[in-house]
C-alpha cells in the first residue's frame, strides 16, 4: 500500500432540502484520504450516510459543500463530456443489488462490453469478445455465459458479472457499495475473496461500504465508522477492532454475533446513549488521539480518549 492519496475528501457535505424544516444532513462535514492500493472501509448502520458518500464520490449525486480531489484533480473540473468520460474510466462501482444493477434485456456480453464501446477501447467484434471472455474468466465464470441473460444466474453469479463490468475499463478505484449484503453468507465469502484477489492482480484501490463489521475487518486496511452523517472514528482495522475509543464503535462491535453458542449467550450488548451535542466553543472535530487513530470529539475530550487508550495497553 502506497501513502499517496488516490482520493482526498475535505469537509464534504451532502444536504437534502437545505435550509428547510425538512433538511436532512446525510453527509455532514467529513474528511478522509484513501491511499493508493488500500481497501478503505466505511461502516455504520442504515441511514448513517455511508452509501450517500459513495454516490457522491461516484458523481451519481452532487454535493452541497466541501471538496473532493481524485488523482490530483478537483471534482469541479469534470464539466465536459470528455472530462467526465475520463473520470468514469478510472472510478467504477459495484452495487448492492446484483439483479437490479444489471439490465435484464442485455446479455452478459452486452453488459460487460458496453463500457468498452463507450470508451472506444475496442476496434473489432473479435477484440471485444476476447476481452469479455478474459474478464469472465477473471471473475470465475465460463465464457459460455456470455450470450445468456441475468435472469439465468444466481445472485452470486450476477455480482461476479457486475464486478467484471466494473473491471472492463481498467479503473484505478472501485467503490463496493454493500456489494455482499444481498448475498447468502457462503457466497459473501467467495465474493470477498474474489475482490481481494483482483485487488492484487489489477493493482486496485477500494472503498468498501458495509454494515457487516466482521467482513470489513477481513478485507479492509483502514476503517471509518460513520453515524448520522459524521465520521466518529477512523483508524486501522486492527485498532478499530481491538482498541475502539468512541462509544458508538464499541456499541457496533458488541453487536457482532459470536459463532460459539456459549460465548454468544454470554455476549453483552453495549447500548449507545446517543450523539453528544457540542457547541461552537467545544470546537468538535475529528482529532488524532494517537498516531493514525482519529476520534470525533471536542478538544477538551482529547486527554480523556488518550487515557482510555492507555487502559488497553495496561
């Protein structure tokens, strides 16, 4: 993993109905970097704002405020069709619902080959077929599937097709938005292992959005915990799981089921009391409590969290 950011997010805001009584702050002033070659996890409950963040990064939705820099370019510069196509070529998405994300009237070959035609990456039908067959092989599917339709496949197979489509234009960055949540548990493991293998082979960078903390730990290098539009804690996977500092993170971790019935019976769920209400004088922000470990808190709370961390070391 490189320490060169592939994407930099600063004070990102996405408000719906801004300024009205019905205003919803889906993403509320968040900042983070994703480094080239890493898998960055974004976790939280439904409604926390993580999927909205993914859609904004994918340019499927406009943002209300802040800035995003991708491969050294500000998002605001992608105005013409050619600039937007260049952007789309380097950033792709794998969606949550493997069936809804595929056109039922298009064959697998048309689905995967479509982006290749849009970006003018093939010159002949033979070249298109060769690339589509190679992509199917990479995601563990037979080339005989190329002329079949999505309704003929299982959810896991449709998600593999979606991954092949995302890989077609050789992107640098892939957003996996709840890419395994709609699949059976046994299939989830297969898809995650496939994503890990492709990351190494294709030199990819991932934003992995999920609510399954156990799976996120397995695949991610760093994790940001999100709640009510804010990032409450950000650190390495190991730190988040073994030395959580924010009360919300502790609550999420306590909800992970244990595979052993005896330990599951003894598991104690930690209830989250709710977000702390800060004033402007508190100067709340995502502060670095220890190197690489950030927590959303007030300046006055920093020593409290540092002391809490020391208890893990004792």
